[in-house]
C-alpha cells in the first residue's frame, strides 16, 4: 500500500531564510512537526540545522520544542522502510 504524502518545496534567498522557513513550519504544531521530514545533504548539515532550530525556537517561555525528522537522503530511505514496517505491524 502506498500512503499519500505532501511534498513542499520552499524557495528561499539564503541559508538564514531557510532556517526561518523550517522553524516557522515546525514551530507551530508539534503533531505536524513529527509528521514532517527535512532532507539535508550531510549528517553535519543535519546536526547544524537541529542546533539552529533549537536556538530559534527554544526560550524560557518555551523550554521544549518538537522538531521534524532531519534526515539525509540515505537516512530518509531507512526511515521510510521502518515507518512502513511499523504500520504493517500495527495494522495486524
């Protein structure tokens, strides 16, 4: 079974605008953030994006934040397989 997905491509002028766009998308709704994945080119980029999002979103008023999955292309394939396997097990 193929599950529908929404792919959204955002054009941004620079890296800081990309950070703000991802933070704005995932910062509003924790449930939506968990259903999202952000693809980055390397593991180092994933680590830096996570740090940047934490710096942008965390504050004394908001001590906890739910982030989307930040994955490389290879990791996205593995995560997709795991998600499908868990859905199959839970459907039984």
